[in-house]
């Protein structure tokens, strides 16, 4: 049975991250057979939400898997080498997806930086790993529902500091209940307090900082893209 380009690209990206079929399926919240059928050529034209979930864990988009030559823009013979763990890496970390842990997509853009927009597939970096019980039990989420992003600047101090890592639940985009969100505000990706400006004559979003030195501002709702609500953070001591 001749395999499809999707299968080859999926296997290539799994090798780069050191992910097994079972680990990839578990992280993406799909059945083991879904990944196996693609790799064996039984599913030659996969698509839909399941493929998007798999792509998120691999740090790419479903389109990158379906059209690998276009995504890489390089010849097939230029495939990167298989991932090899450093010799001094602790044994518990030699497997990139150790038992009991799941991979969460990492957005390699610091929240607080300005820019020309938020296009996630251009910003995905190597995933971060979290305890599976924390993700599925405490947060009641699939790994593909979450994103990790680093905070930049002083606007959310003392609650969130420069360099903090936040975990964002992309299912939680409603701002009916105010909270701390990561969002694109029309100018850049920021991590802020967000609420509706109910007194405005047109739909407006009010964006506020924790630090009183930074003034709140309002942005037309149509210009805002809510990435998700912050549900956890970590800080270097």
C-alpha cells in the first residue's frame, strides 16, 4: 500500500519531536487508530478537527501536513535529522513525551509585544510538557485546547511579571465574565484584564493593566481577537 504525503510528513514531524504514535494521539485527544491509520496509508485524505488537534501538538497546521512541500519550501532530500537527546540529559527526560506528561503547543511570541497581527501557525514553537493529570483532571482540558505563552513587560505587575509563562485555555474566549486574557488588541498580542465597555454606543472592549502606571484603553470589538483566558502561570525564582 502506497502511503500518502500526509503520512510521510506526519512521521517526519513526530521524529523531530520524539513523539510515538500513542503519545501523539494522547496529547491531541484522538484515538490511537486515527494516527496509525494515517501512517499505514489507510486514511489517505484525513482532515477536520482531529487533524487540527494533531497539527497543534506538532507545532504546525493541518495545511502543513496536507501540503508538506509547500509548507517547507525545500526538497524532500533536505529532511532534518531525527531528534537525538543530549548525552547529559536526565534519564527521566530522554523521552520527549515521558509517561504521565502531555505536550501543550507553545506560542513563540511574548505577550506584550506589538506586531502586525496574530497568525498562530506562524508562531508555534516546540511544545511544553505538563503533568497529564493537571491538564485533564484539574483544568479538564485536552492538551490541544491549551497554549503556553511568555509575558513581556511590567503592565500586569505585581500579578504577572516580565518573563512569566502563562497557560491559556483557547476554549474560554467569552468575556461576559471579566478576567485575564491573552488577546490580539489590533496592535499586538497582550496579556491583560479584559471586559466589555457596556456604556459605549458601539461594541467596545475595555483593556486594563494590573499596574496603575498603565492607563486602560478601549478597542472596537471587531478589531480584537481573543486567544483565550489565562488559567495558570509559572515564574522563575
